[in-house]
C-alpha cells in the first residue's frame, strides 16, 4: 500500500472516530464513510481501525449497512457466479 493511501485511511479513521464513539453504530459509520467517498477495501480498513475489530467483523459491518446495499448485491452476484462455475471445470 502506498503512502498516500495509508495517509488517507488514517485521516478518514481520525475523522470517523467521533461518529463511532457516539453510539457504536455500524450503519452510521458506513454512511459517514460513504458520504466521504470511502468504499470497498478502504472502508473496511477504516472500519477496522475505528471499531477496533478484526477483518471479518469489519467486512460484516460494511456489507450489512443499509447504505451499502449495492456493494452487497455485487458481492452476492460474484459469489454466486463463482459457486456456479465450480461445476463447469
């Protein structure tokens, strides 16, 4: 990961901490990150830092947040495609 990306993640984590500290609400945190233009792996990394959780929990918070419905739908579509291709080999 390059220095610019690391700095952006650190900055977002710093600004997102008060959102999380207010009520430990994963939906509110993801809404904040989405409005800040933070998505995908970066949003999961920020979530890990802010919530002090592991990768699995951060992914769950990301994918189950109501504002991330499009990301969840894409994830599910990709996973279904991979599962159905297992029989094609």
